[in-house]
């Protein structure tokens, strides 16, 4: 089993947060610290905040090649494989087809693409109506994945976005 120290820390934070007394109420904020898969240099931090109209997703990802990169919530918060494949496929609790995040039917984990500038930095600022931070379709404890290439928003089952260049676990964040 191959675990980078940052990956081990991310897993420990999620496990600890799941038993924290502050979770008596439904969480309103979450965070994913993205770490590079083997041979990559991509990293970042992504925040999630429950709003009236969905979950607001904000953050920065660095070390990307310029252009678009698939950006998805995946089934598992499992970072044990060096290539990120232990995070499983797209989070899809309703068994919907893969599509753009604004399509009527799509995976809950379909967040589309993020776009890196010439310096390899992508700034994220979106609100997704399908993401949930509570209940059976909660994203808490799930994986967050950035892919090497662009999600074409139509290829099944996952948009043909290529290798995973960074992975993280979505965990409960401090509300302070």
C-alpha cells in the first residue's frame, strides 16, 4: 500500500471529523485538500459551503497544464492507490448518465471542468444544485478528483477526462 504523508493526514482528518461532537447538527462547510497522484505536482484546496440554492464550491488548484481539466466528486474517499483509482468512479447515487453539471440528468459528482491559466492555476467558484452535505447522497467522506484532460461531458461513464492528477477527501470543515 502506497500512502504519501499528506494522503495519510487527509484520511485521518476525515475519520476524526466523522466522530466529532460538533457533527450533532448537519454540517454546512466541508474541505478537500488535493494532493498529487504519483509523478504529478498538482495540489490545491477546495471548500464546500451549503447555501439555500445548493453547495457553493470555491478553491484553487495549482500545478496543472494550461486548459480544461475534469473535476468530479468520486465514490470513495480512498487515497491508497498511487494513481488515485482507489477513489472509484464518479459519485452517482441515482444511477444517472454522465453529463454536464447543468444537464437535467447527470451524476451527482459531475462538476464539469476547471480551467487552468498559463501559470497552471485554476480558480474554482461555482454553485451546484445537486451536491448535498447530509443524508444518503452526502458528499462527505467522498473523493474529489482533478483529471489530466478535459471532460467532454458526454462519453460514458465518465467523460473521457484521462488520468487522475490530484485527489482529496471531502471532510467536515470548521465553521469558525
